[in-house]
């Protein structure tokens, strides 16, 4: 029996953030208990054809959980037991902050989408670091997504990001500079070349590695090219494409489609895959593809467009804990169909 299918109607009858808290509480309750190995056996797909070596790290499969689900690093170990090949916590900011007023997370069920304006709600770098110091490290690479504190002026952003990195440096396997969330006032201005270079250079001088930057799908092509050129000049380790979008496609039918915030899920899929391809055509640096990944075919299209790894979040909400397992099984079938020995052989095969 599909347990998530049975409880999903109840969860979806609750406000979205309440349901998220309920699920997170349940996962936390079984983390570190005898139930966790059972989840490992049920959801983890182990096959050398799925293994990926990139960013100087070894990933057991290419399907990761994106930042946003586990903002405060309460669940990295149990999330890895759901079959994800990597888990990204955060965004974490230097200062603790409550985020925007509720409600701030909305489902567009008919569109298989979410709108969020969470506003980097998190416990702050000090508390997250303390929690990670006493939390079992997951059996897969752990990413740390770093955002800017709302109270920090833009001109002091580099120091703000650096403080968070230095507090969390001992715990992450890779680090992501988030300058693309639409929910912190002015944050996206940090995608401009000068402030972005200052932030990245400061983090590199502090020893941040592997270091990636996460881009907005709403950037115009010239701005994306500027960010890619900067990544090459600074010898950045990789690029994540993409964050949520403030665009609202005409196809949206959910009653919350006009809520302010970042749109994620299926409506973002094509734009995200396009940006993966656009970035991969312009750099040899690893690309992580995010946006609208619900099925193995969705993941495979991003991989063939140049993504070494993929991440998802909204798909997890709609499809439940079996999503990573199902995608990985599906990827193995797609590799067999197309005659690839491994998932890395498929990376970028559709590029011109």
C-alpha cells in the first residue's frame, strides 16, 4: 500500500506550512531509531550506474533534495534514508529570523506547483552550526545553502555570507551562495557582477569549497552569461540552475496563482531546463539542475541538457517519500534504453 497516497488527502486539507511541519515532525521522530534502516532498505537504490563523481565528491545517485525543505538542519540523516543522493540544508543566514508573515506557502495543486514567500526563516548560523555539531552526518554529501540576513545592508552582504560560512564550514560537503531568492528585499541585486564577485571572492578567501552559486530563472540571457563568465574567472566549482521564479505563466489555474513569492514545480520545468542548457553550453563547470523534477524523464532531460546532478523539492511534496527511489529506477531504465553504461555518460548529450 502507498502510505503517502493514503495520508496525502489529509495533509493537503491542511495549510501548506502546517502540513510541512507535520511531515518534518514525523521524520524527526524516526530519525536515529530502528525505523531508519527500514526506510533505507525501502527507498535507497544502489547501483554503480547511478554513481556520480563531481565537485570533488562521490554521489551515490544524481537525485538530491533541494534547499528549503530542511532549513534548520534537523533532518539530513533521515532525508538521506529516503534515497536522495545528496541533501541541501538551508538557506541559512547569519542572523536568526522569523521570515515573512503567514500564510507564506501555497499549493497550486492543479498545476503541481508551490508559491512561497518564506523569507529565509531559519534559526541562524550559530544555532544551525550547534545542531549540526551533534547531529549524525548523513551517508550522502551534505550541501549548505547560504542566504543574506534581511537586516544586513546590501553593501555588507559579503561579510554576512562569510560569517555564515565560517560557522558552518566544518559541516558541509559543498556550499551554495543564494543570491536569487525573490523573497528577501534587494537580494537579487547581488547577482550583478560587482557584488557577486565580492561575495564569492570573500568566501573563497575563507576557504569555501566546493563553492557554487544559485541563479534565478528570471535573469536575462546576458546576465546569465555574466554570471557564468564570473564563475569561470573565479574558478568557481559549479552553478545551480535554477531558483524559483516570480513569473506567472498564463497556464496557471490554481486559486493561489496571484500570491506574491517564488513559483516552483511543474510550471518552472521548461525554463529551468533551458537555463541548464544555456549554462552548460557556456562552461565546463558542473551544473546542478533544479525546477519541475517529478519523474525520471524530467531528471533525464536536465541531465541530457548538461546537469551532472538534479534536485527537487516540490515534487517531493506532491509525490511523497518514494520519489527519489522511483526516479532512480526510472533513470536505470532510460540508460538501458539509450545504451549508456552510466548516468555520467548521458550528461550533456543533447548539447550542440
